[in-house]
């Protein structure tokens, strides 16, 4: 009985989380409803919205943001943040372009191209591994808040990229790369398939592996997790490494989309990834978050974006509306427990 | 009795949190300049009562009068202005600020327009410290002070705010006897100045010596108030619990059992030194002494979380090199922390995940994935074996009572099948019935051959569970006591000597 | 006690920072002849005045235990709207400036409301407001810059000037003076007013602040409102300095301002930091950027330096703090249990 009056922010949060977990309104089903509502609304309001063309562009635009959001998800669940995901993605893409451009002979044979591409990917993975391990080690072993650590790594990585490229976009990818990257299987773009695969994998890792469960536990109470004989430092290193590896996949998709790489591609996505995660039910205090919620949130954002786009609304206004949606959803989540039981102790 | 007009009078105070009645019809008073003890088990409503008087929680019904004047509604600011100060167990100090500013901080609230003068804060702090005859550098940062020094700062803050009634929540919990004596001297000074002091405690301790009256609370109600002379330890314990619990002595002679954990000359700088003992299979060994005697630090070393700098640990004759608590768990040593809410359970997460946490690595099936069924089965098994009352395995642990939360922690460690189980203050915040239940679990485990170390500052607890008791002080083992050969009272006298 | 003073002094990050600055200054002065001249130093001050003013605001929020990412967007909005009012609506100077300041403060208060009433963590709340305000600014402005600022706005205000023998003109101008005023004001506010001290208290132990009766909501509004105000001041001054209003000119300065504040010893966990420290943080970053420029190192290199400074400085602070912990005397009581997790108070009894 000793816990009845525990600090109430805790109690109401617990209540909120129970709600999110069990999926009553406010959880995924609520979001799913919002998504359906939006799709229906746009279909009625925007002529030609409900078309395969829209679906196609939806599937083409979602992967990059989706993969970046997946990269943000795991740090968020452990109660941290990774502000360096975009920087990592861009630097990885730059490195891969550099490797391909440098190693590719003037008139390459098919096998050489494949070899060079594989080599470039290897280099990209290696870079992301190094970045992830370093970031993770800094977060885990210094105890400095991840915001600060990744602010530093972001600045450093961006700085190195900009310094080396003088801020110029780098192109010169082999044609084969773009061809594979922009291919479609049964009408579904490869990028979208990659996103689905990564999402499923991440979902599996989060829900069904000791590592994933440890992540959630760390997000709720890192000390208690450490006292439960879990090597929290190793888990944290793993989290940032995985986040960084997700950036490698995002870099591949980004290369396929832009056919080039630059230090300032997709910079505006950084905040959108956090927004999508929080909208998707990830607890910004850590401990809870599902891939499915994130994916639905991403779909909502993308639908808003394509709908308004077809309306002819500026992308800037769309970004503003995204922010407002986040504030609105969080407001509803905060207020709901108080609507039920008025006069609860503060 | 023809009482003087009470300084504080509560009448019919009821406090409801959601569906739970935390306080029910409290009638209670405190006289001016009185030293009063408010005792009750953890969870009996003492803290809620203090917070109600301090204006933190508005009461659901009832009246509060100060100097005969009704004062509701009460805010924290109003309560302070009326001379009520609460020194919470965590002291509520500002670690980033200096001693002087911590003492003078309420001046910022009382005079919101007056420029802050560091010289004035310093002068106030020095004057207050002098009132208590205590030397402390007013410019020191509070984060750098010891616990007892911080307590002095907290008391000074109350004095500086011209308190007429000071509540002290578990003030002696982390003090040595010498420090307690100093505190008692300070309280005597306060009393001489006409300031009433209410000690709030979950046990009847040394502060009773200087108290005039004792009030006992149970289950959100006031059982009654008596002059100190009319009650004794046993009577109070009975009143607090409503049960006539005589745990009795369970000590067995285990010297014939095989040695399980052998510790020799273990030491760690600044924490404990030259600790040697042997824990036998199926034995329950008590580790008692004041907080800060090095008990918890020793336990953490046995659990692989603080490497000892000297000495050896051997389990079943094999020397152990513990680099992490994972090593300890794999070797068969588990540790239940005293800080259940901070280090034991993870409140927001599910009961199932809390229980399987230490066993995650062993649940892996194909492809390194944990089969959902196995996860559930393991958790369900232990919920059943420890008779944990739950609403569902997926409910957050935060929805359980203190006793059941503690069982979840036990389940987590028992699921790892330990050979040695270290329980650090296992019944803090656990009500009396659950306490008994946890003692039963301890006895059962010992029966099954597990070696158990019970760390506790409640002598009655170690007497009720242990075969032998080690008395620690200042990081060293002072003596070994066999419950029964020495009475509870005698051991208590030695601990506080 | 004297020894205590010395040790306390040693522990202040400002002291270390000053030592580093002097060291870096000496090196740069020796390596780049133009560095340690009066003219260069004054130029440097003027260039960084806007960032320093915004850092003062951010410092207050950091002390209160929060963080704010949105102030650069706030500054841009305040600046752009004020310029619009002055040029398109023809508002007189004081009114246009007043409107800009009110807008900045109001945007800060929106953050405070989201944090206090809606209970969104400060970083998420300010990320959201930043994305909303900046996007709306870009949408409504169409990204167009305004060049036709009125003369009263762009005219140089010189408080003091001197000419060196070789004809170089050194001027103390409005931005430098405003920076001084802002720093002094913030310092007085945080050290001499009850509200400022309560902000420190709240940052150090919010629960205790609530218990002694501090008005947490009010304090949040003061902190974020103050930052909004300072951001607006910075935004208006920036337009004064460059003579135009570019909607995204200040975009991305938030990170370097934050780095400077953290470098200057303001703690992200709240309650710790000082105005001189933050100023020194700005000075160090400014010196590095300017010095590297004078040395002919690409300006692109600067971001790398910022990143490294953040990482190194925070790591050092944390590691040195950790070193101080641990051992107490064997025969003295130990304070908190080892592992020192925050103890949660049991609810009742």
C-alpha cells in the first residue's frame, strides 16, 4: 500500500503508460484512427489523392525519414537521444561516394562495379561502426547526457564532412547503384522494402531479445537495471552502435534518392524523427516505444505532407503543422488522465 | 488534564487519494514547546499527515487550527508563515547552493522584492548556527557536507524561518550515536526557546528519551496519544501493528553445515576493513550495525559491484574474482538492495519483465530470441511460488503494494537460482503481515540450502530470521552474536553505545 | 579556511576556462600577429555580441534545470516581424522594437506553458515550437530577405572611438554596449534578486523548491520568457549589425550558443553556472574561430573545433567530478548508499 501516493507525476505517467501499452485510445489504435481519418479526409477533399500515384510517391518518400526515425528510436527508448544521425548518414554516404568514385575505373565491367559497390558499403559500415562505438562509449562511460554527447559528435562529424567537401555535394555514383536503388519489386520500391525489413528487424530486437528488453529497462531506471546484473554500459554502446548502423542503411537509401551525397542533405529531418517517435507513442522520458507506433506516426506525417502537397501547400507550412500535431497529441495525452479524475493531488 | 492551548490542532482530518483513504478522521494536537513522537509503521499515513499540515496536500475533510485559529486552506507558503517547518527525511536541501543560502533561502520567498544580499544571508546563517552552538563554514557548498552536517543545515533553515513547530521525519535514520546525542542537545535548545518538535519515525528509538508524549498511528488513523512514561517499547510495537507479534528467536546451530561463502580479510579503502566470516549452506547470517557501518558497501563487494582492494572471497571452496555483478550472479550470488524503489524494482515496467530481468540471457531460444511463452511461464511460476498478488503479469510493478513489490524483487533473484542471497533491509516499507511473509520465504530458502545474509538495522528483524549475527561498526566486524545468547535489548544497547 | 578558499577557487570552471583562454590567447597571439591587437579584439566582441546576449538568456534556462533549442527561431521571428512593422507598416522605432521584444517574450512563454502545464520535457517542447515557429516564418516570409531597414535601425551608434597611429579605427559600438548591459543585467538578476536565486534553487532540487513554497510555474515563465526576451534583443541587434533581415540567418546558431554556455560551466542538469563563465565560454569559441581564421585555417574547420571542445570539456568535467566522489573516512558515516541513485520518498508513513 505504500505506493498509493507516490509522486503523482509518476502515478499519472504510469497510468498513461498503461494506457499506451494496452492500446486503448491514445495508443496505436488511436493513431491508426487518426491515420484513417486523414486518408479519408484527403481523399474527399483533394481530387486525385486516392490514387496509385499517391501511394507510389508515399512509398518513395517514406524510407529515408523512416530509417532515420528507426535510428532515433532506440536511443529514445533508453532515455537518450542521438542528434548525430543525420550527420552520420551524410558522412557515410559521402564516404561511399568517395570510395566508388575513386576506385571505379573509367570503363568498368559488371563484376568490378559490384565489387566496388560492395567495397564502398563495407567502408560505410566500418565508418558507422566506429562512430556508433565511440558515441556509445562516451555516453556509457562518461555518464554525460546523450544530448550533449551527440551534440558534440554531430558537430564534429558535420564539421569533418563540410571541411573535407567544402560544403559541396558529391556525385559520381555508378549507374548500377541508382538502378538497383530505384527499382521496384511488384510495384513496391526497393527503399520501402528495406524500410519494412529494418522495421521488422528492429521490432523483433526490441521485443524479443535480452538486448531490447534491457533497453526499455534502462530507459525506465538505469540504476535498477544495473543492479539486476545487466551490463548497462555494454547495452548503451550497443544502442548507439545499432543506431549508427541504421544510419548506414539510411545512407544507402539517401544515395539512391539523391544520386549524390552532401553534408547538408536531410538536415531538417532531425527534429522530424523525434517528432515522429513521440507522436508514435515513444515515451520521451524513455522506457517505452514500439516500432509499430512509430511507423503509423510516420505514415500520418507523410499523409499530411503529401495531402497538403497536392493541395499546393508549401512544405514549410507542412512542417509547422507537424510540430502542431505533436504538441496537440502530447497535450491530449497529458490532459486525459486529469479529465477523468478531477482534483487529483499534484 | 487541563491542557494548555495547543499550538496545532487537527480535527477530523481525512485525506483521500483516488480510491484510497490515506488518513481517516485524524484528531491530534501539538502543544507549544513540546517534544512529541509520532510513530507508526511505514505506510500508516505519517508522511501524508505531515504533508497535510505543511500545506502540501490539502485535506479532503476536517479542520486544522493553529493557536486556536482555523487555517485552512493551507499552502506550503502559508504553513511556513504560520511557523510550521518540516525537515523531510531527504532534508530537501539545495546541493548546489552554499550553507548560508540554504539557511536563508526562505527569505527569497518572504521578501520577493528585496535585493539579495550575500552578507545578510551569511549573517543570518552564522547567527542561526551560533544558536545551535555549531561551527560550519557558511560558504561551503552543501553537496560537500556529510549527512549529519546537512541535517544541521536543514534544522537551521527551520530556525531561520522562525519556526514554532518543527517536524523531523526519521531524523536519526542515518546518524551515529554521537550525532544523535548532538541532535538531542539541539532539540533541547529548541524546546528551551519554546519551539515544538515532532519526531516522526517508524520505530520507537532513542528520541523517546527526551519526548513528552507519543502518538501512535496505524492504517491512516491515530490509535492514541500517551505520555512517554506510560508506554514502553513492547506496548508501542503492539499499538503500531495491532498484532502481538513476537517473532521469537529462530537461531539454529549450523556449524556442522558445509561452508558456502568464505570471506577473508576483505577490505576496501574508506569503506570497510579486515572483514572475515564464513556463511554455511542453509545458514541465515545477520549483518547489523548503524547505517554507515559499511554493511551495504560490503554487500556490494560480494555482489561484484565494488571491487575489494584486499582479501579473498571463496564460494564452495573456489576463490572468486568478481569483475561485475554478472559474474556474481553467474557464480550464484544475488543481492536485494535496500532501496527498493530506486534500485530494486523498475516501477513503470511490467511485473513479468521485472521478474525475468536477471535471467534474460538464459531465456534465449532459437536465433537468440526469447520465446514469449517462456518469458511468461518463468514470471508466472515465481508469482505463484511467492504468492505475489497481482492484477496481471503485464501490469506495471508500480501498481503493487510495497510488500508485493519486494516479492517481485525476490522473485527476480530467486529465478536466477542463487546459492547465496544477500537481503539488504528487506522489509523497509513493507507492512507487518508481508514482513512475516518475507521472513517465511527466508526460512524456506534456508531450508532448501541457500545461504542467506540479512542486512538490517532493526535488531528484531535479524533476531527473527538469523542463526548468527555479525555486528559491524566503522567498517569492521565488532563481534559475533548468537540470538538468544544475547537479548534484543542487549544487542541494541551495544549498537547504539 | 584559507585553504578551503583556494580549493573552492580551483574547483570553479571559470578559473580553468580563464587559464585556457589566456593560454590559447598567448599561442594565437604569437602565431598570428594580428590577433592580439585592440582592433581585432573589439571586432571579435562585436561579432559575438549577439550570440553572447542570447547565451545570457539560455544560461538562465539552463540554471533553472531546462533546455531550449528554439531561441534562434524566436530571435528570427522577432527580428523579421519587427522589420516588417517598421518598413511595411511604418511603425516608429520604439514601437517596432517593443513589438519585437514582446513577440520574443511571448514565444518564450509559450515554451514555459508547454513545459509547465502540458508537462512536455523541455527539449521536446522546444524542438516542437522551434519547428513550428521557424517553419511558419519561412512560409509567411517565403524565405525573402528584407533589405530596406529604416536608417534609425541600421545607423551605427558609436559610444567611443580611437584611432591608432597607422590609421586603424577602433570603435565601441551599440552591440558591444548591449552585450555589456545584458551580461550585467543577467548577472544582477541571477545573483541579487530573490527570483534569480529561486531559479538556482529550482535547478538544484526542484522538489525541495516546491516544498519551500517556490512558485515553480512562475519561475518557468520567468526563465523561458527571459530567454525569449534576450533572443529578441539579439535578433534586433543582429539586424542592426548586418543592415538586413534574413529569415534563416540565425538558424543553427543555437548549437554554438549552447556549446558556449556549457563550455562556460552551465550544467545541463541545472542549478550550476555563472554569467562570467558563460561569457568566457563565448570568448573561447570566438577566439578559436577568429584565431583559426587569422592562421589561414579554413572556416569549415571551426565546426570540428566546436564538436571537439564540447566533447572534451564535458568529459573532463564529468570525470573530474567522479574522481572527487567515492572514498570517505572509514570511521565516518557514509552519506548516501553507494551507487547513489536518487532516493524516492515512500508515499506515506
